[in-house]
C-alpha cells in the first residue's frame, strides 16, 4: 500500500501560514502607534471639518494681517504643506532647514487688525512635533510666550535632527486661524 503525503503538505502549509499571521500581529503590536494630529485635532476630525478649517482661515485673513516668524523667516497663515509628503518637501520645500538642531529656535507671532491697525491679543496653541513620533512633542501655549504689546515671542530647543511639523491654532476675537508647516532641523 502506497502512502499519501498530500494531507501532510496541506497541514504544513496551513501551520506555516498561521505562524506568519501570528508573527505579523505580534510584530505590529510591539510598534508604537502615533496618531496624526494636524491642526491639533485627530485626523478624523480634520477630515470631517477640513472645509470649515479653511473657511475659518479665510475669515481670519480677511479681518487680520497675520505674521509668524521662525528663526527670522517670516510666514503668513500657511497650510500648503499639509498636501505634501516629507520626501517632496525635502526636494521642493520653501520651508526646508527652518529649525536648528541643539540650538535655541525662536518664534514670534503677532496679528494686526486690518481696519484699526492695532496689534490684537491672541490665544495661541502651537505644537512642534517629529513627523514620525509624538515622543518629543513641544507644546507652546500663551504661558510659554512673552507678550510685549501683543507681540508674542518664545524659544525652544530641538533635540534631534529629523523632519518636524509645526502646527497650531491662533484665536482672535472668536475667529480661529490654523497653521501647518513641515520642515526639518539641521
């Protein structure tokens, strides 16, 4: 009588496949999960309210002149980097090499009313975060800024050369402006 080894082949294939599934799940569980918090919101909230965020930015810019200065480089209320991947930014970004590694980085913010030409008081929430991890997040709020005649200044230190995101909200008289900048630290 001849032996049939096909059932052993199928059992072996099943056990090998099952062990790869178990290994994949165990490997995935060991890796940290970092949720994207663009505009200081979950990505689901940004996805559901993206048009509202952009409309709020437009209302903000219609009423105020916004100035955001990082290490002597001046920005407006920009969100254009949100559509770019980190690789695209490395090749084509206007915001490349914005932050300094292991040195003080300076931020200055002020908002001027377009009608009265006076500097306005701002409620600031900024987050400087690595693009790949939330471990080194730097949260900057009003208490981290010095306020001299409604001109807000602060400084912070980047402890790792990497790709970084600067995201935040600025609220003036109930209108919120949102900022999103992708850059790197050198």
